C-alpha cells in the first residue's frame, strides 16, 4: 500500500493510509536502516501490514522537494510566519528564510501575525515592509488570532496543499492552526520576558489534516537561520530574486566590491531596498566564513 508519513519523532513514525482512511505506526525495514535512509513527515512510502495497527515501511518514494529545516518533504507551499512584536520583527531572519525557500524552490507567502499588537504609530512602518516584499513578488498576509483579521485569506491560501508554517518561536504558528483547524489543540506558550524570544513548544513535525483538503505542518520554531549550512557562496546572489534583473560586468559578481556591479548601482538608485542589500551582505559574510572554516 501507499502511505503518507504524518509524524516523525525519534523512532516513532505515524502513517496515514488513504485507501483505508486510518493512521497506523510505521516500522522501517532493515534495508532502509542499513542504507541510512531518513524518513520525514510528508514522505510518501510503500508499506505492508504486519499487525492490525502497524505496517512495515519497505521503500520511500522519490521526493519532489525537501525542506530540511524544519524537515518536511513534498511541500506545496511555505508560509513564513513573523510578528511585529512579541517577538520583534527581524528582516534578517525573514530574508534568510526567504533565501532558503528560493534555494529549495518553494512557493512562499509571508504572514505578519499578531497584528493586534501593532501600535497605531507603527502601522506606517509595518506597511512599508509589506510593500517592500510585495514589490519583489512575495504575497503578504496580515493576521491576528485575537481579532480574526486575515484568517479567512490564510485559510484559502492553505487549503488543498501540503503547507508548512515556519518561522521563529513565539510568532503564533500553533495559535493560528488552533484557530483554523478545529480540535488541533496544539500547545502554545508565551514569549519569554527574559529573552524576548518564544519558548520552544512544538517538539516534532506533525501534519494536520486540513478540513478543506490537504495537510498543514506544525513545526518546531527556531530563532536561528542556518542558511550557510545549505547554500554555497556562489549560489547566494541568485537567491535574492530582485538582484537578478540588474546585470553586472562580471558573471560571477558577488555584489560586494566588484567594479561594474549592477546590484550595488541599483541600490544607490533606490531600485533595490538598502535593507535587503544589508541582510544580503550579512548572509554573504556568514556563508563565506563557514566555507573558509571548512577548507
């Protein structure tokens, strides 16, 4: 039979069998273990019954993609959830996540959550960020679980696909899913007063059935983006999508200090947001340092 891995935590694997409309435990066969094959939530697998509530996992089907952090296979849409405050918005983190999504070729929607916490004097500043990301082609939604703002739009974006909600801890991913999926009852927690960061509450990747079709992944939150772990230095420039429309004198331009750099000229002309260019320089330097340490 064919099954979908809906949860993976340690040695425990839960599999949904569409033909039988039920969830069973999956046990990888020795061959998979010897080959070092890793199984992720979102994987489609070939299984066979070994007991009324267990199946043996014989093979993992070829994946169309893999998002390694958080680890989910066969993702249709990535929703990057951020908040304006509690925790405070970081465009450095967001841009790192966007670059990572570009690398894995995942369609992205940005979600500004906790809109009820945005003060009136901050609205114009937030809208400036919204316009910036929309201008480079990223859909942006504004939501609040407290007031219900934007949840209907978010629901439409999510249905019918395998969707991942990713972003820093404390931005309200689990709260969003609790509001949208009846009976989800996911654990939530407050932002730590000491660190200003969200506490890690979700401890595994779990796919939740969307009542309107498809699946939604509730994932462990994180504050750190490990972009240099996945992306080679020479690849980074093309992951800032707006850079690609400004040709440079050299094909392998790093957009840092080369003469005839079209990207730096576009920044000076105001055609590329300086905020985006600054985070690019940060991730360029971080990636360069990692590569230098490896050699």
